[in-house]
């Protein structure tokens, strides 16, 4: 256990003083090797980096990242926003509801919260400001609703979890649908309550011609999630192949919208390559930490300590939720999962927590961290996109963290929220 504290403590300390996450992970692992007297095994370090980043299951990640960037580039985000605006924009606080619905739809084609913020952020914040919403509320709501992205399939975060937990991607994707809808519904309920205490603006109603045009224009974007999810669930494609299908489909839609150009393709490819490389570097570096923990049997010691200190499933889940929300404030979700899952999964198994449900709990708990100061990456990105100062955005986001936190509690207490749909479609998981 001492080795675990040395490695994770070194990593957290380096992160707090601003060291890049990949270097912090590597340095923490080297500190652990030195502490354990295993510097003779240092040659394993580069081998583990290569092995960690070259897993076939992770090949889906760059394709879904590319699909999200292509969707932004060809204007599918605008079509999704206009579709939601035409349907419910005319009710009181209509644009706030549109913000939630547009994020839910876009989540079904991008799979990443940052893609939602980058793609829909400027559109939603500008539209809300023009209709009389405060700049801070518009920006904070956009960050908060982006949390739906990594839960609703296809989800890059769930692909990483499936690889770490040796779970079915299709099962996890199905499991994310109901929790994703629950999170979206929690935001809608919050906005409805706020309407009772604040004077929320109302959008001018659309005529039938405008509604019909928005629906017809948005159909290609709305079909994308059905194609991607259907191909995986019904066995027509693996997650990686579904990512390729998403890219090809988006290009076809771009041709239909007459939005495809060489410069657009180059920009999307460049941004996707940079983000994919960053994620793979984090995964590769984290693999070395996982190898060191396994070599020194840290997960087994951690699990034994947990079982001695915590004697019930409920206490374990409370501890995990609090731990992950705190960790999520300081660390990005991918390295946090890679570092913590080898320690937490054996304990979850011992308490009989289904790994699919546990994946949803971990994913949502860490997601709340991207919208939480001081290291919430979503806050920094939205501050850059909207021009709202980080400090003001950090204050405005706090009440909007209540809905996803309530949803997280419900997902933790009621396993059926997560497991009902995958059990219905694919049958109960083997014990």
C-alpha cells in the first residue's frame, strides 16, 4: 500500500504544480520504481507505454474524435440546434431547454463533452445572450449540459472503461442510454423549477413552414446515432468499425450540405490527430503505472484494506462517489480511470457491484469534475469559447451541478436504471 501512496501522491503533487498529465504519470511511476527498489526494471517502462497505446480496442477513439470534428465542420451542430429550437424554443425558457436537448442529440454523434462545448458552445451562448439570458448562465448551462456527452452512446469514455474492465462495449453503450436521458431530464426539471423564481425569456413561436424546414434539414444529423448504435448492438460492426461508419456517414452528409472542402478536412484531421495523440500518450503512460501496481500487488492490498474498513456495499459506493468527484476536480477522466480502476474494480466485485453499473457511476462522477473548479477542463474551454471570465463561470456553474449529482445518486442506488436496457436487449450478463 505504501507504494500506491508514493506513486499517486507524487502524481497528484506534480499535477497541482502544473506539470502536464503525461509527464506527471511517468514521473510518479518512476518515483514508485525507485521507492520499491525496482530501477533495474526501468526498461519495461517504454515497452509498457507502447503496449498500452497499441490495444486494438482503443482504435475506436480516434475515429469517434474525427467523427465529432467532422460533424462540427460540416455544420451538423447548427442543424441539431435549429431542430431543437424549432420544436421547443417557443415555450418559456425555451432556449435553456433547447440547450439540453441539443446536447443530448449531439452526444449521440460525438461521444465527448469537450466536442459538445466546442461545437455547440458558441452557437448556444450567442443565441441565449441575444434573447436576454445572462452571459454567465448561458455559458454555465452549456458546460453543465455537455456532461450528457460521455454517457450517451457512442462514448469515448465508455470505450476506455470497456477496455479497462474487460466489458462489452455494446452492453455499456446500451447501459448509457437511460442514465443519459435521466441526466437530461434532471436539467429540464431544474430549469422548470428556476422558471418559478426567475423571469425566463420566451422565444417567438415558429410557423409550420419553419418547423418543417428545420426537421427536414436536421434528419441526416438525427439518423447518425441510430446508425452508429444499431451497427454495434446488432453485431454488424465493432466499435472501431462503427467509428469509421460515423466518419464516412458524416462526410456523405457534408456533401449533401455542400460543406465539404479540402481545408475543412485538413483542419478536422489535424485536430483529431492532436487530440488522439494526447489521449493515447496518457493511456500509454498510465499503462506503466498499472503494470507497477500489478507487479507489486497493490490492487489486492487495496481491496483487502477496503474490505476491512468498509463492510457494506452502500458505504463502498458512497466512498467511491465522493472520492471520484474530488479526484475529478483535479484530474482528467481518462488518466483517473486508468489509475483508479485496477484498485477499485476488485473491491466492487467483492461487494457484488455490477461492472456495467460501476462504469456508469465512475463515468458520471468523474464527468462532474470537468465542470468543477479548480481544474475543470470544461470551464477553461467554455471560458475561451464564450469570453466569460473563469472565476465568474466557476460561481455560475455551482447550482447547475445539482441535477447531475442527483442523477448520480439515483444511478448508484438503483442498478436497474443502468442494467434494465442491456438486460432487455442482450439478456442478463453471465455471472
